[in-house]
């Protein structure tokens, strides 16, 4: 039975945006979190990788708790707005993403991104791809010296994606059965 898809939602990193970083164990990562850590240096990359392993072992109570630890690490290490922006700007879209989104829009399909990543990267996708919605897990704020000062975290990791999808489908009065999700 073919569904009448009215909304297509995407994960962001590794789905719209290409894989970018290398974790401390040498394995590739699609995560902007990992790319930021890698570019901040060996020690930061190793510390972020320890946080990642704790997440994988279930030692964090939530996705937000993991993001909180990594954000604290980035602040402690003096992350600047220029560094953050340049790093996120260096991440490329997968070939064909812009054309695929354009085709969906031409067919009257609403689109969005729901990600455990940064709102700043999701906002770029909103602008560049014409997405209708963006839910992201983290947004960074900067002090007068453009150093990381604080952050806002929302639960849009795996568990939060369903909640965000329901918010979007309710706007259009579309059942989840008529919604597709691309990514994890």
C-alpha cells in the first residue's frame, strides 16, 4: 500500500550534510560535535570521545546530559564564535540534496530537519534548502569577547525526534502515517 506522503523530515548530519570529523579512535564521524572537538586539538578530541563512549555505555541520563558535558568542555577550552562558525561553515551538503529538496517542494511536500545537532547548522539548511521547519538540540551563545558563554539544550536526539515530528504534523493536520523520516 502506497502512502500519500505530505511531509518529509530529515536527520541532519550524515543525511543532509556529509560526514565530517574523525573521533579520537580514528573512526569517521558524521557529528559536528566530533568535528569541533577534532579541530580544537588532540586533548579536546580525546575528552569529547570519552563523553561519547559514556553515552554509548548508557552512563548519561539523557542525550541532553551528554551535550551538557561536551558544551562545558568546549567552554572550558575557550571556544570562540569565529571558530564555531568557520567549522560549521566547512561542512558540505551531500551531492543532490538541494535538487531533492527542490523536487519535494515543487510537489507541495513540507520539509523539515530534526536533529541532535546544532541549531546554527539547521538554520543554514533552512536558508539554503528552503526547509519549512527545524528542530535542533543545541544553540550556542557568545559573550562580548565572542567566547562561548552558555547554551540552550533541547531533547531532539532519538527520543525527541518523534515529539518534534508530531508537532510538525499537527500544524498541517497530517497523520504520522503520511510523514516520512530520512535518517536515524
